[in-house]
């Protein structure tokens, strides 16, 4: 492993040595305006495999790519009108814009939905390297999965195993970075842009338009992916409200597809609770599908023993949540809850998501 101190090394030499490492399939740790990133040539399968081994336990989370301008991005993603506006408004900057992939990157870079995130950082050195190399570079954070955000090289290496350290070929050390949040991730592949990650931690409401059952399932998958860390930490509750026929069960089917459940999702109207085992990559858990339409009082609610369902790796999807909200929320401690209100507007479904 070689470490380059950017404060004392000529830029031309930094660019040359970085490109040499990328060409050889090496792994580079580099600074951006947010955190340190981990980069390999996103078109080199062996290099991407190396990066995935370095990151460890990503369990299906997609990577993103770093490019130097929109014209370069167009070689790898289909930039629609939504994305065009976001590129013009926010890039270069701390945003990752997700579009449909053109399948010109190595396996493991794009998402299971066939989408790919693009980052054009507001960091001169990385734009220069990208421009000179003229191939996409992966733009995931440099920390091992689940570890401290990397604002210094020490932040990274104090949380790596010897094996992970051995995978790093080059470090571009810019010292202490400002403690900015990671980039905001916006998915532009649905009828409405979806924020998959934001620096804003407080609860917010987002309305997404679904034009079909297929799109409702796609939205469900995106929400599950967004909250995957919470699922594997303390479990997740998704609370659904809306009239009959609004797509609540379709949403549940989309969530089940994301988890890899092949069983037919049945309505729990008469059983109150249906449960399904799942295994997504290395994670095993259960999806519980609840219908609370006929639950009339606390005693009836308590009989269902819902508190036993709120566990790590479990997803609890509740139809007619408003019926039991006052009982349910007393059970929630560390478990994340996402509320979704379904409404019909013309021929479309509007999903108001509060998380």
C-alpha cells in the first residue's frame, strides 16, 4: 500500500499514480467534499470484486460511479427529464442521482433494479482524475460497512481488518475532511423522484405517484432497500393506510419480492397475521403481513402478541394501521416505522410516505 500526502505532492504526480493503480485493477481511497471514498475501475470485474471484499457484508446494496460531467454519465445511464433537472441544479455537488443503467459497468455495481447512481463530486482533484482516466470510478464510502464515517485516514484504518487493509493499493491523504454528511441519493427512475438517502434526519413527508401495480411494487422495493440497515439492526414496521383497492397488498407483494419470498402473498383479512420466512443474501428473517381492519379494542390487539414480531431482521407490514395506531405505537422502542398513506388521484395512486 502506498500513501500519498496531497499537501506536499504535485497534482500531476498524484493523477498519474492514481490512474496507474486504477488501470492495474487496484483499489484507491480518495477524498471528496463529503467523506473519503473507495474507488476502483467500475468496468473491471476483478477490481469490483476486490472492492466488494473490502467493503464486506453489503448484502446487495448497489455501488455508484464517479464521473466528471453529464456527458460522461450518459455513457453509463439513461438520463431522463427528471435527472436532467437534478444534474443542472445540484451537480457537481454532494448528490448521487440514480438512473436506469445502460449495463456498461461490472456486475455488482448497479442495483438489482437495474439502476445506477452517478456522482459528480465538487472536489477538483477527483474531477481531474476522472477526466484524465475517462472511465467510471466507484464512489462508495471508504469505511467498512457499518463502521464510522471516514473523515480521516485513521477513521478508516482503525476499523479495518488486516485482510481489508491488504486490499488497499493507494491512499490519497488530504488530512481531516470537514464533517459533512454523505451525498443525498435521489432515484429518478419512477414517476416521482425518490430520496433514498438524505442528510436531513428529521421525519419528512414525500408523495410518490404510482401509475401501475408494477410501479407500486418497485416503490416498495426502493423503500425496503432504503431501510435495509434498520431491518438488520432492529427490524422495520411499515404502516399502510388507504381505502380498499388502493394497492396496500400489492405493496406488500413488492416488499416480499425484494426479500426473495417466492410464496404467494395471501390477504390476512381473516387470519389477521400471515408470516413468511425469507433469506436475502446472508440475512434470514420473517415478513409479517397484518390486517387490522377488524381489531376493535386493546384487548383484541393484545391477543395478537404483536410485540413478539418486532425483532431484528423482521419486517412487519400493517394494513389499516390507523385502526390500531394508538395501541401499536406504545410497542415501538428502537424499531423504525415508515407510514404510507394511499389515495387515488385520477387513474394513479398517490403514496404519501412519512419516515
